[in-house]
């Protein structure tokens, strides 16, 4: 296992559920409870310095339990390395802590993940749809959302 | 003048876009204004959302490639390359040398067209129409070339998993040399018109400057990050397609303002010309598709004489490429910044999940903050300089 993964394992021990380096991408699966603390560690630790949040997205594994995965891609500008951090959330308790306090970039990425996958980011200042319109029913990238489903065209808003 | 504070004022709301020539397509900003100063702004997007990621999940891996043309539609070849590289990483297939070099050429050519459009249209927003014609004339020459190699100007669909759709035509190298010369001349002329132009400097220098820390924290990549003085470029830091063997420089700015973003783009075009020239020297005849039978069709001579080859052909056409289960994130340096594809495979013939990380997304998210406290006219100048492409923003 690579140095980066070891660094996380030493710090968080049991909190890191599993890790792999398949296809050359270093990946951690972590407990939801320590996610925010781990992200902060990733950003601020001298040896890691993951200062650039590349992406946040959700993946729906409909058949599995817990059903959803929230995936963070981080990059370090100074150290030139990458990491993927994943955490699993269930459909009933579809919440993860928001990391807007660490990266401003998280703001819209989290809104998109909420919009597309219905994952709630607790502590997000303005968690509403970003790509779709207000009044859209459901979350289209969930696997149980039919590909050809139509939505009602929204009525124009009344002027206040 | 001192009486202004006694005047009763209330905030006015101005709706800019989505149907506004300066909003580059389909962006909308709701601005709270005080006189002509933007007090607060809310950016909205989604008017061009087509469900790219959902569509990817129903087609085969190869059927996603045409959709990628429609992401950043002013440099579609780069999106083709970015997506195919992610799938190749998942499958683990090697590219022949000629295919790699051609990919470098088309990537750099798209970077040039992207910057030409960005600078050309942005200076139109600032009221300088001449530069636009200088650039769009030569851009047309590049588009003629792209049309020759793949039959389309915008919807190129040129790259395939494991190689390319077809080879360059025999005169391609000579034509490219000519194009570089002409585009280089136009770049020099436009730069000469703008770089020391008092009006241009007044409109752009110091406008919406962003510090390096702020830019990194907001998730900036590409020319906008480099304008702030951070030398992050995927081509240098995590090279792909053999970029580490080419000789080129990464231009960086100092203040991260609109003026620096312009200059970084000007200089990047020159570096792209250098890259294309070097690539053309290396271009030797050879295969443009890998021999890997998991992704490439067998030659027709074998298909007609050999049952294994026939089955292979049938399977690849009927089912498509079948990568092993797993997940990859592959990043390429697109014209606007890091274009990432995160692909999850369940071992089947359809991608389980495709997430595109468009470079514009964090840029547009930071846009309202960048223009806060500035004039409406500045907001137009800034929007052009961060080069938002609605196609990849909304997907």
C-alpha cells in the first residue's frame, strides 16, 4: 500500500474501513462519522496537503446495502498526488456532513450531488437544486429513476 | 455630491440572461444592484441540462463518445480524448505511438480553437469587434482541417477507445504547418492590438483579481488558476500521451485578474503551436488503432476467413467493450482546466456510472463572489475571461 494510504490508516485506524490501489488510483473507504475530520486532516496535514477539491459525486448501488456512496476526489497542488475518499450512506439515513467549511468549491458540487442523487449534506448553507428546476420530483441519477420518465412543466412563478 | 446619502434608495434587481448575448448561451445571473454596482449576485445554471450522465448509463462505452462532443462544444476533440483515456485506463490497453501523437496534435489544436473563441468573443463583449474577425478567420481554417480529418466541424466523434476513428489524410502535416503559421500571425496581431491598449487595460487590469489560495480553495484549474500564479497543469504534473517528452512551458500570471487570464491564454496558444510542431516532426506512418482485441475490431481479411475473428467482430459490435469491474478517475488538461471522468464499471457492457468533472463548474460557482462590488460592465468582462461553456457546465 502506498504512503498516502498508510498515513490515513495510522491516523484513523478503524475509521478507515478499506483501501485499495486498483488501476493506480489510491482509494479509501471511510466511516461516515469521521469523514469531516478525515477530510480536514487530508487538507491540513503537512505530508498530504490535499488543497484542491476536484469533485464530489454520488453513486447509487441499488442492490447493495448501504445503498449510496459519496465519492470525493482530492488533489494536492504542492505534492502532486491524488486520493479518492469514499463513504457509504444508506437510503434511510442519506446524510453526510458538508465540507463547505473546508473548501468553497464543495458548495456547488454538494448541491449537484443532492440534486442528482438526493444525498443530503448537513450544514450546507444553501442546499437546493442546481442543474434541475425547483419542483422537479425525484433524483434522476438514482438507479430506480426511469430513463424515459417525464416531469410536469413548471408553471411560471407569480410576481410578488 | 454629499447629498447622495440622504437620498432614499432601495435595492434594484436586475436579471441578466439567460437569453442575453453577453451571457454566452444559457447562463443567468440575478444581481442586486445599487446604481451600476453589483451588491450581490446569484448565479443560476441548468438551462442546457441534457442528462449526459444518465444517458451514459444506457448506452455502450463507445456510444458515450458522441455525447462527449456536446460537453465543451468549442473543443470537442479534447473531450473525446478525455473520455476514451478514462476507459482505456479501466481496460488497461496501450496505444500505438502514432495514435498518441495524433491525439496530442488534436488536443493542442482544440486548445487553440478554444482560446481563440474565448478571447475573440470576450473582446466583443468589451466592444472590440476587429479582433473577433481576426480570430474567427483563422479559426475557420482549423475547422476546415478538423472537417477533413473526421467529417464534422463540431460533432467530431473522432477518437475511439484504443485509438482513433481514422488516420490523417496524406497532406495533413503540410496543412497543419500552414495553419499554425496563419494562426500564429493572427495571435500576434491581436495581442499587439490588445496587450498595451489603454482602454483594454483599464477594462481588465485589476478586475476581479483572485489570489492563489482563494483560487485553489474554490477549485479553480486551468488558465484561471495559472493566471493566479499557480503552475498546476496536468500535462506537466501527471503527464499523459507522452507530454513529458515534449518541450513546452506553462505560462503563469501574477495577480489573477482578468488581464492575466487573457495573457495566459495568449501564451498558451504559442506553447500549443510549439507542441504541434514537435508532434508533427515525430509523426511516422504506423497503426492508429491498438491490436488489443478487447477493444479493436479485427481486420476484415480475418473476419471473412476465420471464425474466431468473426465472433470477435460480432461481439464487439453487438455487445461492445467490456471493461473489468472497478472504478477509475482520469484527468486531462482541457482548454479550461482539468477535465476529469470518473467511471464505475460493474463488468458489464454499459458504464455503471459516469461522472464528468467539468472545469467550468467551480469557475462559475465562484463567479458571483468575483463580481461582487463591481460594475455590471465588469461582470461581462469577467464572465468572458473565465470562459464558461454551458454545454459542459450543465451536461
